[in-house]
C-alpha cells in the first residue's frame, strides 16, 4: 500500500530525451552546423558531450575546437538549423503520449532549453496541450541543470514541497539536479544505465514502467 507520508503530488518531466526523441536530431544539427566553422564533430560526439548540458557550455566547447571566439549569430543560426530538423524529423519517446494521458498525478515540464524550443518539440509530437501552462525553462531562472534551481522553481510555482515531487530525467545533469533538489528521481535509461548513475535513483527502461514507480 502506498505510504501517504511519501506520496508524490507532482511529477516533473525533462523534455529532450525523456518525452521527445530530440537529442539525436539536435546532435546531428550540431555536427552539420559547426562544420561551417571548420569544426569536425560527429553527431555521436555531439550527443556524448552535449547531452543535458547548457547551450553556453556547448558553445564554449565549440570555441575550444574552433580555436577562436564564435560570432554573435552562432547560437541564433544554430537554433534555426535545429528547429528545421526538429520540425521534419522529431518523434515522441515511445509511449510518451499514452503515459501522459494515463497519469492521475499532476505533472509539469522543466527543461534546460528555452521556451520556443520546448514548445516546438511538444507541438510537433502532439504533447503541447498536455503541458500548456506548466512549462518551466532554465532561462526563467538563469540557472541550468545540474543546478537544482529550475526544479525548485517549478515545484514552488505549483505549490508542492520538493520532497513530494518526482523528477523523470534521462541525462546525468538532470538526475543530479533532481537529487540536489531533494526530489525522488526516476531515470529513463533506454539504452543502458549511465556508468555514473548515483545511488538511490530509480531506473526505468521505458516510460510504460513509470506508473509503478510513482505508486511505491
């Protein structure tokens, strides 16, 4: 039987790699775009280095590889390339729509990405109506995962104590942020468990496994 003292009153989802299968598409956009600056970065390398990492840190890494500062238009143009690819190719994570439709617990979304990208991803995959009004971006607080500020901001905005929140994440920075916020963390690890997975994190391999984790 569910212990009322440990009840979950709010589920906070990450977006990229958790609800929408955007990370591979974004990595391919990085690879294609930085080639214009003479930077040789494969999509596989971009995915490994940039997954769950803030745009500022990603750009800093490209500047290291480039050996010089990048122009001010770099991020704007990259996001345009990325948006075009996401519009054409983005798919939801398997089972995401069915999982959200079946949730009886209030839920929200908290992502490192800016609002336009989050809303694009949710719109393309048919998830936007389910999260409208409960979307939180790291740009709202100017703090990025693994800093817990975004998760704490989302919980406070919705009037739920951190200890009664569950975070569903796929990346290590997001998992670390959820733990630092004092929330129950559930890690979606579809392609194998991260070697640095912290102790105390519940691991699922598909979203259809989420509901029993919320009831325990």
